[in-house]
C-alpha cells in the first residue's frame, strides 16, 4: 500500500480466531487497511463481518483466552500495538487512541454524576484546579452542543437520553486530543434526528481538532454522509477499499454492489428490491477460497479454491476479487 | 434486554453439550463424581452391603473399625458401613422427593405470580416471604413435630420449607420471560394465560430450576438429617444418617466412629451437590453456552 | 383495493404510570394520546415515528395486547375494544402481528413445526396431519422447506427466523397484520428479501397491513399511505407519494431531512432539529413539537393545533396551515 510513512494506523494481514464450544471461529482473515492522518475511514459490513472485532483489536480490548490474534500487525504511528507492553498500551488508550461505543452506558459509571466523570477525565490529562476543570467540562459540553451544560454536569447517566449520553462520551473522548478516534456504531441505537446531530458534531469536531476517525457502522447511508474513504468487510475479510465517491459511483466487488443496490433501491420507486441471496456463512466452517463465493452471481473457477488478495486495481481503490486480477 | 436461553437442537443434543462442557469443568466433575458415587452406593446397597443393617448382634457391640467391619459397629452390633450404605438410599430419596415436590409446586406458584403480577403476585409472594422469614430448620421442626415424627412427615415438612425458594426464582425468571415477544405472539394467536404459563414460561425456566434443584437437594438432605437428629424424622431402627449421629453422640468420646462416618457422608454428599450446582449454574448460563 | 375500512381507530389513548426509580411514581407516560386512523382493505398504512412516539403502542392497542384507556378499535365495523374471552379469541385469528426481534420472537424451546402449528391447534382450525400440511404450505410460501420443520430457532439466521415469524402470523388465515419494525434488526441485504416477501404476500392474498417503522426509506417502499407520529399523536397523514414529495409538518420535514442519503454527492447538514425529544411524561403544552420546531409561533405553545385537511387524504396537525 502507498504512503507507508504517512499512515497513522495500518493494519496488515490481521487474522484472529475465537474459541467457542462449537469450534474455532475464524473471525478475521488477513484484514488489511490503513488510515491517514485527518481522514475519516468508514469500516462497513453486516453482522458477523468482523468490523467490531477489528476495531477492538486495535486497543486489545478483547479478552485473550477465548480470542486469539493469529497473525498480522497493527501499526500505530509505525509501532506494532500487538507487541506493546501493557504499560505503554494503557498510555495509548484514552490518550492517543480514544474509543466510543454503541451503548454509551457501558462506558459511563451509573453511580457517579456526569460532571464527576468528566472532571476525572480532565484531571487524568491535565492537572488543574476544580474551578478550571469545571470550566473545561462546560466548554466540552458546549462544543458538543449540549444546552444547559451546568445542569447536565449534576446529572447521573441514566437521567440523560441516549443522544445526550453519546455526546457526553464524545466530549470526554475528544478532550485529550487523541490522534485517532475509533467510533464503534455510535449512532446505531439512536433515532434518526439525533443521529443527524451526532454525525454533524462528530464531523465538525474531528475536523477542527485534526482527529482521524475510524467509523464503524452497518449503515451505508451514514458512510456516504460522513466518510472520506470506505473499507467494506464480509465474513472476516476486507473485500474492497476506496474513496467514498468512487465506491458509490462504481463499486467493483459483487458484495459491495449488492449492498449498495439493496439500499438505493429503497430510494427509487422500484417494485422489487435487489437483494443478495443466501445467508452470511458460519465462521467456524467458512467457505473455502473467497468466503463470498457461494452467494456471488459472478463466481469464477478459482473462487472456491483460492482466497483473493487485496490488491490495488486503481489508484486508491483496493479490491479482493478474482474478477479483477491486478 | 434478556434474551431467551438457546438450547442446542433438542433435548438430546442439549444434554450432550451440557455433558461435554461439564466434563471440562473440574469442580463439576468433582461434584458429579461424589454424587455418582453416593447414588451408586444407594442403588447397590442391597447387593453390596456386607451385613444386614437392621439385624441386631449384641455380641459385636461397638467394635472399632477394622477387619470385617470397615466402619465399626454400633451399640446393637450392627455394621456401620452397611447402615451408612442404606442410609445413602434414604437420604437421596429424601432429596429427590423434596426437590420434586417443592420444585414442581414452587415453580408453578412462582410462574403464576410472575406472569399475572398485581394482586395475585403480591398475595403469593407475601405468603412466600412469610415462610422464608422462618429459619428453614426451625419451621421444618415445627411442622414435623405437628405432624408427628416419621420420615415421610419430615420429607413433607422440608419440602414445604423449600417451596418459596423455587417460587421466588421462577417468579424472577417469569418476569423477564413474559416481556419477550414470543409471549405476546402467543396471546395474539389466541393462547390462554395458563397455556402460555405451561407451554412457554415454565419450559424457559427449566435451566435455572435445575441449578436450584441441585443445590436444594443438598440442603434438604441436611435439614432432613437434622430433623432425624432431633428425633423428628426417621425413627429407629431406620439407618438414616442424621438419626445415626443422634445416637452416636453419646458414644463420641470413646467410639468416635459411630457418629463420624455418617456425619462425614452427610458432609461429602452436600458438598457434592453444592459443587455440582454451582458448576451447573455456570454451564447453563445462556451467555456462556453460545 | 376497496374503500371499506378494515381497521378504524378513534381517540385511542394509553397512559402508563411512569416509574421514577426507587418506586416513586412520577406522573403519567402518555404513550398514545388521542390517535385516530383508518386503514382500508388491501392497503398498507406506514406508521412512522422515532422512539417515544408511541407507534408500537398503537399496534399493541389495535391487537388488544394492551388495553386502551380511552378510544375505540373497530375491525370491519365490529367494536373490538371491550371484547374478552372466546369472542376475542375468535377475532384474534383475523388480526396478527409480526415482531421486531427475530431472536426473541420465537420460543427457543419449540420446534418450527410447533411454533407455526400451535395457533392452528389452539384455535381448533386443524389437527394432526391436516395441521402439518398447512404448516408445510405456509412455510413454503415464506421460502422455507419441510426440512426445517423439526429444527429449533437458533439453527436459523435472522432473516429465516423472521420468515418463521411471518409464517406463524399467516397460519390462522388473518386479514390484517401489524408489522412492528420487522426489518430493523436485520442486515440490509436480508432486509430486502423480507420486504419483497411481505409485498408478494400482500399481492397474492390481499392482506391489509399496518407497517410500523422508524426507517423512512423502508416505509416509503412498502406503504400506500403514511402516518407520522410524534410524542403520542399523529402529526401528518398522507398518501405516500404526496408525503414524500412535499411534507407539510415541520417534524416530517425534519425527519426526512435528517435521514442520510446513500449518495456521497448529496451531503448536507443533518442536524436539522436541535435538542432531544422530551419524555412523554413531560409533554409540552400546546403543540408537542413546538420547543424543537424551527417555525414555531407564539400560538404553538398555547393551544394544541387542530387537524387540518390540506389535500385529498392529507391531514396535518399544525398551526402553520390554519
């Protein structure tokens, strides 16, 4: 891939598996992607594709006994996160790399007030007096457009709506000016009008502060609205990476095409929706070769035998498909 | 949101999966071995016991353990090992009957309370609370004394005391399960309330009931032994472990074996049930089963 | 499509006591506060709203899963509101529901044969071999086969489970089906399959649908008419094409504007409304939407807006058009 020294985050051939009672699920299969400073990369795929697993692996958040990384590297600013000693990894978390989740309740402690928790975060990174810390918190809430910031500091997490909690999370995670923000489906559980607000805030703040974003979602429309580049995942593999406009204008991978036509069909007055026949395969016993081949309408000879590698087919456009040999 | 428990395709496969998981859990194995041993002893006591547990042989009174009498003899000359083996049969039977009675009745009561809510729930659960507010042994004693000392009455007394445990637990599960959409779907399909309780609610509580049943079995054996110990349960010459300890107490100073062996067996059996119950709880937890 | 209303609902209200933690009661949650609507034979009414709008409660009220505090529900002219016992069970065969979460809408301890079959047996519509035949027939209609009969729900994918849920709702031969967010929990590629199925079934059987969803593009695809709910009341109702071509109510406009379009060339500011929806416990006076409305006027905070007809079959509840 181009720009080795420029990438903020670079995942190379990451493979991982998960032990379950039914067998070993090969959840990630040679996942590769890269994120440049200042860009918003969307990681999109349906359930079970491994996008969340990939994101959490960056911060080593998945407990290792049932989970195991079997190969590959995760380079953050050139250093392999997988080989970092735990002390350094801890320093990375919350400082250089921040993360927000789908359900903000899991990151907010229900027995402390919001103000309490925000001030704790502020004090972790800057030693300031109480008054100044409170001022900083109010400023943070203002940046995420939460009105009545004063009152909110005194509230407990369960007293706030989902949208407000998510905004508090964003404020907290951005307060230490990380280089990278990982957002794992932050708006999936929110109403569409609230989602609109959150996406706008996210785009604005990250651009302003120069924070790069890895945005994970299953919603292609959100990708279209927010992201600069997109990586599409299916059943543990990355199938296509491209700039957002290229991807929507001319998707190359049959899965990407199926995904996009499933939703654009809703926008037009079509009678019958395009859909991808079949179901997502089991990861314990995935199909050989290209994992998408059983559902692909353009299956070729090598597809069941040989897994296609992710190669550039056009500048900035990467594809893992036998239809387009590099 | 609670998700319903996922069985693995039918009872047989579910059993197979449970056994496979249990076999990897050392404490579960330990508990299972202990109980298996006790059960085996209970089943084969008729065949394998070296002596008849009831026949008196005054010539062999209070012999120390050794030789032909591995556990020694009691004040009537009866072989203690044989009596302990027959005692296993009694204790396990007590455990099973208490659990069956209390489990079935308690589960139904709890399911009804949880499903209907409101006043019915209140009435039922306050009654359960009253029963639970007595220490189980004390209440069992009172009941057994009122009914007259016999093993059967002891079983009934202990069962009565255990009912609220099942009721409370199943009620909790029912509260969660009744919110699940498939219950609403059943109502929309025209199912009556009691049909839903028996066909949807109770089957989905089975896993928790099994865990509780295992633990309660241990506890009931203990309580029944205690009742026999104070003379309210099994009557002589029945070789019930608790009754044996009661008599053996008098001889504890010089003939330690008399009370010690039955006591040991009670201890080990109850531990076995508790360990197995705890392991089962972990195994049957729906999140781990996936 | 004839013009007999299959379902007619008037003045439906449902208030829930609101818990405030620690067992204190904190007033009433006005989930549904005066909803009236009409669904004609063979048509699909899309009911759109965000969380807290009360749309799911409306579906539950029509099917009597929840008792209304006020109002009436009529099915083909027959008043369902106070039915109980056997007459209610009789009518239940005709009114069915498909739920949102495929995983928890099927009893994990029952085989598919039982799940789809027991409504038949409960209602004494068929037994034994005949029931089995009917189950197989319905499964075939939703795209599943005989080999699936004796399997358990967890052995199927989300989309397949949803098909099972649909099959269950069809087996008693209903006329009206409520779909409560049937595709929200499904992947996008599967969503298309299920929506196609729902529409095909309507074409071949003439079912009447109430399709509840928060997802505008999906509602647009399946509905003939659309009703928009906000905080317990209907704010706008119109035929689909009319509504999507030009919504009148500011909330409807905001809903449509905040929905991201799957086209990177059409980016715009999605933060169209400020603030969060108030809880249904503290319903704002006058027009419920006024605190967040970009076009609010003084009258909006004082008087509830009237229902106004602004076109054939098009009503709006807003002071702007008085």
